[in-house]
C-alpha cells in the first residue's frame, strides 16, 4: 500500500473543507490557532513517517496528552488505578461534573478531564509536580526520538488563568478524598501536560507503541505490557472523544483520542499510528476536518478494527 500517495490524496480531498469547524476559545491562547491549518502523519513499524500538509508544525495536543499520562499511571500503579477512576463511557462533555456527585467523586474514565486529573495525581510523588512533568517529557522525547518536544508555557498559563471548571472538578473530587496531592499541585501538572506542543509527525511516532501491543516496533523496546496496551486502546475506543465517541467509532472504527487544540491521534493495531491536526472543532470538541481526513484514511486502507 502506498501510504504516501494516500496521505497526499487525503490532503487534496479535504482541501475544500479547510477552515470548517470552530476553534476552541475558552482557553484564550488556543483561540489564536489558524483554522486553515491541516496536517496528517502516519508512523509505520519500519520507522517511516508519511506526512502531508502542516504535519511538521507543533500544535497544542491538549487532551491527547491524557493517553500518555494514562499509560504512565497504568504502568506505575497497575490495576489499583481502577479504584479511583472508572472505564465506562460518560456520554457527557469533556469537562462535565454531573456524574461526579452521584458516583461519589469517582470519574467515569481516565480520558475525560476529571479522570485525567486523578491520573495526573497518581504520577506525582512527594508533592513534586515538576518531577512528574519532567518524567513525562523525557518519556515522550524517548518515544518520539526527538528531544525538542516541549510544553507551550503560554498555553499552560492561559489555561490556568481560565481554569475555573477544572478547579471545580478537582476540588469536588478532593472533597470525596479522591486526590492525594493538593488541588493546585495536581492542576499545575495537568495544565502543563495539556499544553504539550507536538507536530503530527512527532505525535504519531510517540504513540506508535500503542499500535504494536505496547512494544515500539522501530527500537524493539517494550514500553507497556500487551495487556495494558489493549486496555488503553479499549478505553480510547469507548471514551476517547467524550459524547462523540460512538459517532467516532461508527465513522472511523479506530481507537483514538481528540484534543481541543484540533489534534486527533488514532491507532491502527498492527499497522501504524496516525495523527491529524486541524483546529476547527465540532460540537463535542473533536477536530471536524481531522475526523473527515480519518474517515478517508479508513476508506483507503480498510484499517478499521471492525473490518
Ligand atoms: N486542557 C483542556 C481542558 O482541560 C483539555 C480539553 C480537551 O482537549 N478536550 O479543558
């Protein structure tokens, strides 16, 4: 299969749609993104990366970072993670608080904001949020074989300055005893990991191990057990796009995670990992043009896990 021809074709096909969707503006620094941007990259086990459009340009990966913190926490604490966060789809928005009261401060899943905040809490030892972020950065740089990956501190500060909802979620969970560290310590790490800036090419490479049962097919390094890798992919399939997860599975049929920066990361098990970016979002906060591009990709490759 000529994947380079496929990504070139997808970039051509979606060109008339560039600029569609609504750029997230609730984090002021994100509102500056150019809605006409579009990038796609596919990382494959031979170490190649097929790219088209703005695939080399860094963007705010936002909630896609939750996949990497989830993987680190599962690796660190194992099944104990499930005592403090569930693994069911929420059917609600990424920043929803409604279920938390009835479910006694246990968020539905690790990929919605409340769940990701609990996951981040697991990564902080001795109240040291900086060390947790350093570790995450070093892991991502290793996975992507790219030491230039970093956090966009302007985005992190902008998110913190407007973070009333996430503070609300965190305090609410703390009231049920579901945070071990101070709320502001956990959020300082959470805002920073959401503000990670990666290009499509870096993101696809960083997550390649998730398409290969937890083992990086290029370096041969085992990053996660195959059982845990399968579980992450299962949670991505059911919960990766909040109340849009059903539609995403219906249209694309690959485990994935969206972020309000307009990125979407998806895994085609045994084939490769894909990152797309286009800042205009649909109602549920998934990149509108990014999802169109992924639909085309699955038509061209038949990579849906349901085929
Ligand atoms: N950092 C964003 C927030 O917490 C992440 C949301 C997202 O990408 N869906 O609001």
